[in-house]
C-alpha cells in the first residue's frame, strides 16, 4: 500500500515540481506582517502563528482550478503532507457526492484523515469531513459563468468529447458557439442527468447544488438563496478566476504561506484550435442572447455575482495589497519566462 500511494503521489506531482526551485533563482518578495481585515478571515499574525497546511479545494470545472491544484500539490510535496487521491485516473467523483473508500489511495500510515484534497469531487461537507479534518480550510474557485461554460463547451468537444455536445454541435455545424448561446438546451437534453453535464450551471453542481428537479430549481429563488448562504458558511474563501493573482495573494495571506508557495504555471489550458475551426467563432452577445443565457445559467450567475462582490470588498480592505500585487506579478513573469522561454541553460 505504501508503494501504491507513493506511485500515485509522484505521478500527480511530476508537473507540480517543475519550477519549485526556480523561484529562488529570480528572488521573491515576501511582505512583512499582514493582518487580514475582512470579516470572512480570522485576524492573524503570520509571525506568531504557523502556516495552515490542511486545505480542501473544491476543484470547479474550467475555472483555472487545475492551476490551483498544481500549487497545492507542490505545497504538499514540499512538506510531506498526505493528499487524498483516486486509485485510478485523476477524478475522485464528479458524478455524485459519495466518496467511496475502496476507490481511494489509503494513507501509508493507516490514518483515515488527509491534509489536502484538490481532485474533482462534488462538494458535500458530510462526505468531505470523513476524510479531511474539520479545521481544514475550505476553498473554491469561480469564473464568469458565460466564459466558464464556453470554455467547457470547447474543452469537452475536443479534448474529452462528450456525446451530448456532439449532438448539439451537429445542429449548428457552422457556428456551435453561438448556437449554444442561443439554444443551450440543444446541447443538454432535459432528460439527461445534470451531473453528466459540464455546461449547465456546472459550478453550482460542483459545489453541491441539489440536482433533483434541476430545471425547476433554476426558477426557485429560495432554493438558490439557501444554497448560496450555506456555501457562505461552509467555504472559507472563494477565489475568482478573473482576478487570479489577487486571489492567490489573498489565499497566501489567509493560509500564512510564503510568496514562493503561490508561484504558478498555467495548467490544463485547452490547446489553441485552428482559426478555421467553428469552435473558434467569436460569440455574438446581444442583449437577447445574454438574457437567454442568464436564464439557462441562472444558479451559476447568482453564485458568481454574490461571491465576486464579497471578494472585491475584501481586496479593498487589505493593507499594502497593491504593492504586494505588483511585486508578485514581476516575480511571476520572471518565473514563467525562465520556465518556458529561457533555453540558454536547458
């Protein structure tokens, strides 16, 4: 069992460690003592309290979540932490909430609690608490809903083709992008299980929204509000994909990590398609199209807009944040250049 765990862990970490040592070469700025001001954060002093090492990351589909996963895996490797991993593949469960122990790699020391969870699951606090300690920090990421859905449409039409999307694209062969935005129901038959869809309020599904009578739930404001309120209590911090660097800096402060812990390379980005591909068509977003899509993706929109507003308010309250952000962007650009373009020492 020890060899199996080691093998799976090494496989996940192969990419994660690529640039770990390179941060030292370019230097890094680690700002002095910082106290988080937002009520959603505990007031801490990083010089007096240790870094937080137990993290649950809800890996939302097509929202830069693989890049965050890479950061967490690198962190776990550097500190010899235990990571909850599937025995086969890279997904623990994205079509249901149950975490089946027989499908998971057991800890070599026989303990039943892990330090890090960052593979795909459908979030359910009861299930998560069976494998992660209650004091583990819960983190998730969100992306602007239309951008997230279009990214999923392209990704699951090309990299991991899904039959439902293929059938939908056949109805609009010349322009599946705008066909989807105008007629999203053609790409997801109402008879299909929402858990098998990646373009129908998938962020909310990943975060545990009840899929029973799903189409009716889109018009149930009480159910949506209760879902968001529940997440607000359960999830300690939401990263926002459109503010990725800012999100990482807030996360760094919250977890009391060093700057080098959040250096990253983008992971699992879709490869560019030929310009002639119908999937490369530019969306024609008229007011009517936007209204249609917002109705379709209503749960995700309400979820995103609530936590985006909360995120932006948090940023405003942070001391010395602009200076730290500028320093981080310089460091990040240097590391990316070194890893991807500097061939002199390769």
